[in-house]
């Protein structure tokens, strides 16, 4: 029987668990300012992952437009940060 570190065991558990999207959303929230900048982070209300879609909530209309134009960049940055190609679509609400 192979021995796993706690980190490896957690990664294996998350890979098979339904909690994975929630954990990834929390990871994105913690690095959102680094990925997108202070202004975007300040006016972003909520970030959520459902399937392969990243939902971004904001009440600032100009920011919504800016985020819509940056969809491809957001997908690329988030996937790089997570180390996997998880996000395929971005929805700004």
C-alpha cells in the first residue's frame, strides 16, 4: 500500500468529490485581486463555479461591460491559476 501525504490525499479526495468546484471558487476568490486587479476585485460581489462556467456578479454596469470584453483573458488567467483547464465559459451578472 502506497503512503500519501495529507496534501496528496486531499487532492485525490477533491478530484473525486463534488466539493471540488466550491473549493476552486474559494481559491479564485482569494487570488481574484491578483488576477484581475484591485478595482475589479473591489466591485466584484460574488464568484461561483458551476460545471465549467465561472459566474461573476457585480452591480457596476461599466465593470460588467469590461468583464464581458475580457472573457477570454479571464478564462486563461483562472485556468492558469488553478493549474487545470476547468473554466470554458464566463457569465457576468
